[in-house]
C-alpha cells in the first residue's frame, strides 16, 4: 500500500472514531452534522476503505449501516459495535503488515533464496518442486501457468443442450459404483459433477475381474470435492436430466477438501504439477512468494524502455500472469513475458550473428563481376522457363549477402518443386565467377546423384568442371576427385557426408550449399566452414512458419520461395475410408497398366503389440497378393545402406512398379513416372510430414494422386485435400500440434510458455530479434540488463550447452 494512501486512511479512521464518540453521546440518534448525518458519513467512509482495499467485510457493513436510520436502539448499538471491531482489525492488519515487511527484509534476501524457506513449502514439498526444476524463488515466480480458466466464459450446467460437445468446470459432488445385477463382472461407476447452476452425470463401465480394484483406483484419482474440467458430448438422461458421454476429465484441484468455485475468482491459474502438489497448495505458495519477492523483480531492460513503451512492467506482468485481475491484463502480461522469453532465445542468436558480421573479408574477394556473357547470365538463358517472382526475390537476397564484407548465412525455405536447386546453382556460379569453388552437400547418395545428374550437363556446356563425391565410390575415383579439388580444377562438387572427410581439401572454397540442412548435425555443417566455406546457404523443402524458423534459426537470415512455377498439375488428394480400399486398389491397377508407378507408405516397420497400426513387413505380403502381376520393392530403416540403395535404384529404373516403405523415402526419391502415393494410418503422421511424402509424386507431366487411408472425418487431415501449399499446411500443423511437438521442446531448451506463444506472436518475435541485436551491438557485455535476466540467460545457456544456437 502506498504511503500517501495509508496516511489518508489513518486520518479517515480518526474521523470515524470521533463520529462513534459523538453518536454514542447523542444516544444513537443518527445525529446530523453540517453536511450529512452519522449513517451517511459512515457509509461514505466505509466505501472509500472498501474501494481502496477490497475488504469484503466492509461491503457487508455498508449494507448494515444503510438500515441504521430504520433500526431500533439495540440494533444501532450492535451495528456500531461491529464497526468498531472491524475498524480495529483493519488497523491491526495494517500494523501487522508493517512488521511482516520488516521480517521479510531480515530473512529473505534475493530471488536466489531456496524455495524451502518460503511459507508453505518446507523440506518435504521442496523435493516435489525440484521435480519441476523449481529450486529458487526465481524459478517459482517464472514458472507460469499452463492455462487459465475464465469462469465467466464457462458453460453452465443449466445451459447444456443434448447433442452438443462442451467443456464444463465443476466440483465432484459424489462418486459411487455398483455391480451390474445382470453381469457380476461389470461395475458401473458414476461421478456427479456440479456447479452453481446444477449437476451432470458421468458414467464409466468397468468390465473384468479387476473392476472392483479399478473403482477404488478411480475414487483416489477423483476425490470428492475436487475441482475438475470435463469435455464430452451432452446426452439427455431421464434420471439425472443430462450426462456426458465420450468424456475426458482433468482434475484441476484435488486436495480432497470441498472446493468453492466462487472463492477462486473470475480467472484462475492452472499449473503443470507433479505428484505431491495440488493446484490449491501451489497457488497459495505462489501468492506467498509474490508477497515476499514481488518487489525484488527488476526490469530486464532498464536502458531501453523507449523501445518497449507499449509493454507493461515486468513486475506487474509476473503478478498478472499468476493472478489476473482481468482478461485484458492477462493478455498484456502474456505479451510482456513472451517478449522476455523470446529475448532469452534471441540474445544467443544475436551473438552468433554479430560473430559472423565481425568476420571481415577483403573487398576484392566480395566483388561480384557483372558479366553480360558470364556464367550466371548463360545459365539463366539456358533455362526453359523464367524465374518466378519468389525465386527472383530470393536470388536478390543472396546477391546482397554475397556483396557484403562479411559471410552469408541464409536459410532458404521452399516447397517441393519450388525451384530451390536453381537458386543454389546461381549462387554456386557466382562463387565460380569469383574464382572460388562451391560445394553442395545432400543427406543421401540418391539425392546427391539427382542434383548431380540435373546439373552436370548444363554445367559442362558452361565449361564448369563438376564432380560427384559419395561414400560408395571406388578409391581410385575418389582419389581423382580429391586431386581435382586440391588443385582447383574441380569448381563445383556435389556430394554427401564424404565431402567433410579429413582427406578432402579445397584450393579455395568460397560457398557451401547444404540441402535439407536439418538432416545434418551442427558439427557436420561446421566442418565445411573449417574447410574454407565463408558463405553458407542452407536449404530445406520442409516449410515451417516464420515464427518457428526464427525460434530455431535466429542467427540465420531467412528467405522463402513461397510460389510454385506455373503449369504444374495439382496432386489430387483424397481421404479414404476402409470401405473404399478395394476401389482405390483397382484404380491403382489401372494406373499401373498405363506404365505408371506407385508408393505405399506405412508408419511402422514391424507389427506392434501396443499400437493397432499397419506395418510394412506385415502388410507387404498381402499387397504382393493384390498386385501379383507387378514387381514390388520393400524399403525401410532397418535395411543396410546397400540393400536400400539397390531397391531405390530399381524403382527409378521402373524395374519395380510399387515401392512399399516407411518415411525413409520422404527425401531423396525423385521418380517422374511415380504418380500414386498411398499413405496408411495417415492420422499417425504430422501434416508437414504427409505433405513431404505427397511431394514424392507430381514430379512429372502426368496427373498424380495421393490417397490417405484413415478417418475421413478427421478435421486435421482435411486441409491435405484443400491445399498443396506447404506453408499453409505447416502453419496449420503448428496450430494443431504446437511448437514443442514440432521441434522437440526437450531438445530446444525453450520454455513451454515461449513455445506456446510462438503461435500468433510472430511480430513480437521479430521485435525481440531486432532488439536483441541492438542491445548486443550497443552493449556487448550486457551490463544494461538486469542481473535476474542475465541469470536466467546463463541457466538457459547451460541447459543447451550452447549447441542449439550453433549453425
């Protein structure tokens, strides 16, 4: 409480006591003063105390005093007596708070204090908190709720309608079970959920001899009095009026004591917990911590507030994220805290970016020779098509990078068939025109060979010496290539991991292009830089939303080829139910008769005891019977490299008409004659992965088809029928699965809160990236940042071991 407000209250309380004295001397007659009578003055004074302190007791007293004028002598005396007690308690609370503040200063020193000293924790509970990686007051205050429940928006039980899908929040009023009179091996468990408007019933049927044991287990899991959230379908029931079927129930508060929805406030935080902690206890400890340590939270960026004037203060944001006063204040808290979390990600990236900029190169080396009949111009003229607007834009980005006096580090995202290879070729030819060498590294031999076959003929015509270097080549062939790279005769080399072997030396390596870069480790990419590749161009055919790309590759500049060449036939995609299976196989046979080829993809290699999914090995025998007149190949991750390559080569030559496999074919198989893709158990794949698999067809001039076997009513899969735009699909995938599942939150080291806020806060992430780079340039020692923020940054770096931020 502010000192000025306290002083006002002290003066007001003195006036209230004086009014009591005068009223008692007047024998409780509701004496009139110059401006108002006794009751009106007291009501006015109590309202001020209530509004400034939200003391609920005074709200009740205001109602009592409003009847003072109409009350008898005894009732008036009682009202004044109640007022005296309330005022005295209020005064004592104020004085007590002063003492508590002094005690806090004595025993609590900083946010680094161990959590066990906080009221309500202790040694025993500290062990539970440690499971959540909460060891200090800082850890606790920055452990944000996984969600918030706004009770003003919850569906009331009285408003339920049969046939609708709803989520309700309520209290477990009763949990019981009985044995079916007709079947002794069947137990029926009933849970009654109630809110302030009514009750609804949940039933669960437990079959088998272990039914009684399960009943006891569920009673422990869902204790009476617990606060729960339930999602399900409303069904009319004569006895209970409504029940929920196909329901999911989540316990929000389960200490076994009767919860009170009204006492929880309008918006309550829900935390991700561990055994030994419940929501009520956790909230109470958070409240204690805020009371003790709230004022110790310092601003993260004190010298840069002019850049962040629209963001609320960190201290306020921490309080509001835990105990929101309104929906608007909660949103502002999320925005401020998301910015801080994004800064934690972007500062290490910013240092990496600055380190790259500091690698100054000679002006001569960075000059781009504009030649009318140069390699770049000749290559563009040799193409049978014009670059798309997107390709032109990305190529211009690369030209600007290559003219700067520090190395290029750019990530190019482009859908399957968007023309990334053309851009890579143009970049490599610029290096050759400068008198340097260029390298293109691919994750598989097949992909490397495809790149080489596409480029070799045109590069030979341009007079550029090109070579392919892969692991399976003979020693004599490799020796010849190594000699050509060492003496500079070979200007462009395309290959696999073989390129980063110690024996590979370049005369003057200028540019490295890394295709499907996410399939290479950090050290593998770094080895190319060590060999002299100052400029790096990373490419991926797996589009990810810009926000996710910035979170994963914040030190790289980002370009997107978000446009496909005109004239490409769309792949016809259809979700297929089990009853349509025979019709699909018949359609495939008709296509095979025309000389086409097909892929059939499964999620598993071997049959699983725990998952009811089709597997490659199990189903391949059945498919051989269905397609007995055609040659079928089998490829999966358990095959040794030579066997896998043999099968894929046979498929490319049309010696095999149907290739059955797992996602191992996701990258690296480019067969123009393959026009059909069947994906079994398609709901088991992410949307981005389905899109990548589908991209294996549609690579030639013939119409291609993709059949997704699975639940045709699954909303998530319907977007596959609606679009072939990889960026739209990736965005939908992010919304549905969350960033954590897509990039692996355990591997990323990014907090759950940051991962959640990546969705829908792209502009904020861009601001954090720019702001981080600004701070690092102006203050490389980070002296302007608060110690608390630097401590959190240090913890994150230690968890990541810096490797995540290295490219």
